[in-house]
C-alpha cells in the first residue's frame, strides 16, 4: 500500500499532507484515489488508510474530499422541476417588479385626473410607498424563505397583493390610494390601463396577477430542505454582512442605483407630455420602456455568463446614467423622448435582472435569503424618497425637469462606481477579469 503512505501522514490521525483533517469513517469512495498496484483489498473507510508506513513522503497530488457545503452548492442544471421553478419565478417577477416598472402611468393619471388638487411631490408618495413596502420587509421575508421555504410566504403575499389592487380600484381619495396601492398591494401591472378606464384596469390587473400568482404558488419551491430549527440569529450575526467590504459596497451601490432607476420610471410619462408628446402616445411609454427592459434583462443574463455579473451591471448602469445626462436632458421632442425610453429601458434592465445576483456572487448559499433581503431593505429607503425628492426638485425649479434629470443620472453613476469598487476589490485592477 505504498501509495497510501505517500498521501497520508504515518500518524493514524486522519491528517493529510496539506494539514487538512478527514473525519473518522469518511468513505473512501469520496476520495479521488489512484488504484492500488500491490493490493486487491477493498477499501471501505478512511480507517483502512491509517496503517503506519516508513515510506518517504512525496509530492503526489492530495486526495480531494467533497464536503457537505460543496454538495449543497452543486446546483442542478435542467430538468422539468427546475424549469417549472423558472416559470414560476418569471410569473412572480412579472407581478412584482413588472408592476413597479409601470407605476409611472399612475403618476400621470393621478396628476391630471383623480388627484389633480395635489402637487406632483405629494402624489409621488403613492408609488414611493409602493416601492418602499415592496422592499422594506425583505430581510424578514428572506429569513422566512431560508427557514420554511417559499410556499406559505408566497401564498400570503399573493392574497395581500390581489386584495390591495381590488381595494385600489374602489379608491377615490388620496389616503385610500396610499393604503391600498401604496401599502397593501405594492405589486402588479397596468398594461391595459387606457381601454377600460382606471377602476376596471385595476380589477383586470388584479385578476391577471391572481392567475399568474396561482402558477407561482404551484411551481416555486426550494431545492434545499427547510431548516426551521436554525439557530436564532443574534444581533452580531444579523449585522455580519455589513462588516464585509464587498457587501457594504453592493448595498451602497444598490441604494444609489434605486434612486436613479425609479425617477425616470415615475416621471417619464409626465415629462413627455410637457415637451409636446400627445397624452395618447405618452401612455405607451411605460410598456415601451418595459419591452426594451425585457431585451435588456435577457441580454444582461446572457452576457453575465460570459463576462461576469458585476461587469455587466456596472457597464449597463453607467450607460443608463449617461443616457439620463446626455439624452434625457436634451429630449425636447417626441423622437428624442422615444429614443431615451428605449435606451434607458434596455440598460436599466440589468438593474432588475442582476441586482440579487450581486449578493449571490459574494455570499454563502445558506445566507442568500437574508442577505438579499438586507439589500432590498436598504434600497427601500431610496425607493421611498426618490420620487418625492424628484418632485421637490421639480417644484423648486418651477417645473423645469433638468435638475431632476441630473439627480437621476448622477445617482446612477455613483451607484455604478460602488459596484466597480467591489469588482476591483475581488479581482484587482485587471481590465478583462470575469466577475
């Protein structure tokens, strides 16, 4: 058994040449061992390898052990159950972030029709509350996902979402809309707004989302078994991610990116009508932006596999900021507004597609739920204040959108720079590093 003594210390203490320790009883089948040249004995466990030997150690490659964490990290690629989860996740994103990407149409409608007695800044609190309550409970939701799986969490969220939209369809005053759409629902879609009017558009949106959420509830499940007996997290454990330099910069980057992304989404329709676009055409800017964002998200996913998640999101959001400063400010006619809508939709799509993946890239798999929730929790506060700040800037400048557009572009550039810091921290100043 010469090869055994070449790979193990002759101490019988399960210690490898590189200092690694194997637990007693580890099956030999988990080791990548060469075939024995001088013995036909079957090796059943690591204890069979512990006989002392006087053979001199060599630099032979050490055996590798698959740890429990490595097995957990081995994610299946393909198969019907996995693709059903993808389908359910798509439906869930359609009902959640798809709705948030469409809330600009409500800002325009409330300003001109339902709540025209209120200022733009006051009305903007409705979509801001919607963004805030979508994100702010994310750490709690993430913990529930990690410990109990998605089933009951999604079921409860589905009820609140549909109920909130139904109540919004009956609302006629500011506080009712703030509570139903801004707080209870915080999710949805409004692609069929114009043909049916406000009330029935909200109801049809609710029924559509109800149908999609049924699919979500039936298909989304966790690959890992729930662990409700997980040790209670202490204050130190809860704050641990914010002691890590990469996580701190990702959170700060997402905070500023949320400012920059949601200002155009909320005010693009209103600004377009101010520069002469007809209201009938302006109402289609939200679905056009979302259609462009769809291509942007798909392209971001494909490119992230090739050049890295951080590289793609950073470049896309830098471009989105440049478009705000170089194109949106100068957009004084229908063609320019339409061009900005398409370009911004494509580049900002990476924010939707890859934000959570930033956390996954730098986190242990068992902590992904909480850490992702923490990311969205911090982003909730910029989502809450983005539109009111933009509205206040608009009001202070007597209706000029330039200051608001500069605010949006600048925060996108700042947020992208924090993502760049993480990329350099993890890979060094290597231009073509894939991360």
